[in-house]
């Protein structure tokens, strides 16, 4: 009996049909980036970070307990990912001049390949984050898993495509992440309470508050405003044909291989609700973490000040 395996073409067609059935129409264009990102971060976590840490910090890294080593390697991956994804997102925001003149249809439904690329790399990371948070739940804790699941949900909904415009903006949450990880590494390097940690702590507080709380709340408010405008179009018979439209700067408009009509009379409220709930959960976690950071910084530098007095 011969086993018939699908060819690469038929496999791609089957995957495309699956994505269309589950309302993830742009995912076939970016699934390779999701997989590459996931495998890259898994390799960094399992191989690269342990090897380089042992090579350059043999005494420190080698004597860390297992749970701290896992946390160390997770933070190495997080630092690299945050730096990379923010660089990519800022590049799109600065270079894509079409973002400066948009209406609510554009911001909710227009697909741009550059935005799709950034969301794909982010989705690959958050998929890895979900896996590692489950594998090491006892070490990373429930908030890590909650954050990973909510972030993966938000980035995955971008493959409908939905709110790609805002997806790029929300990626800038990660601007504070490198400084958060530097703060943690300074503790492990014995630099707790020093001038380096103080300076980094100030930058961390400013970027975390500015990006995750102020910027995040502002973007959420804008998203809700656009959703309200879209709601006002229900019952008017307004349709977008096709709604997955890619605009190219200075050239003709091109569309995705599979086009879908979209009418506001069938507005996907479940989609919007899921997006907002996930984003609200992320905002709540950010507020919680911000409070913990303020307390941690206060303890570190108050202790050092007391020691100096003594």
C-alpha cells in the first residue's frame, strides 16, 4: 500500500483553505516568518544563550541555580526580540507615508505587507512565549502565560487582516523591555543599587510608563473611536470590495491572492470584542507590573541609602 503525501503546492493550498475557513486570510503570506521567528527564538533559548553565557561568564552563569538559568535565557531572548521588533515597527511607521493619511476603513481593514511582516515576527515570538511559559510555568508564573496568550491573540487577529495599523503601534509596548531585562541582569551581575542600575531604572520607568500606559491607552482609545465610526455604518449597506487591499506607495494598488468582500451590515463584533478584551488584559498586566517595578526600585535604592548612612 502506497502512502500519498501532499506536494508542497497541495499542502499550501490546503493550509490556505484552512486559514480562510478560520478567518486568517493573510496568514498564508506570512506563515514562514512566524515559523522562522519561533525556531530562531527556540534556538536562542536552548543553544545560543546557554553557550555564550557559559563562555563569557563561566563563574557567574555556571553557578546559577537551574530556575535562574532558565529565567536568564528567557530574558536574553526577550531582549533580542524586543530590540528587533521595535526596530522593524519604527521603520514601518517612519517610512510608510501612507499611514499619515488614513480613514477608519484603512486603520481597521487595510492590509499592508510591511505591517504583516512585523506582526508575523511578533506572532512567532509570542507563540514561543506561550510554549516556554507552559513548559516552565512554575518558574515564570501565571502572569507570564497570561501576557503571552493575550499578545498572541492580538497579533493573530491581525491575520484576518484586522487592525494592522494599530498592531504596529501596539508593538511599541516592547520599547521598555530591553531596559527591564538590563535591570534584571545588573542584579545578577552584582550591580544592584549602583549608578548604572539607577540610570537604567529611570529610563525603564519613563519608557514603561510612556509606551505601555500612556501610548497604549491612547492607541486603544483611537481603536475604539474607529470601531464606533464603523458601527455607525451598520445598516447603510456600505461594503468594501475587496477589503484586503494593499496600497503601494507611488504605484497601483495590488490585492491579496484571495479576495473577500466585507460589508458593515455583518460587522464582526466577536472579533472586535476579542481584540479589546485581550488588549485590556495586557493593559491591566502593565499597570500591575508598573507598580511592582516602582516598589522594587524603591527597595533597592532605599537600602543602599540606609547603608551609606550607617
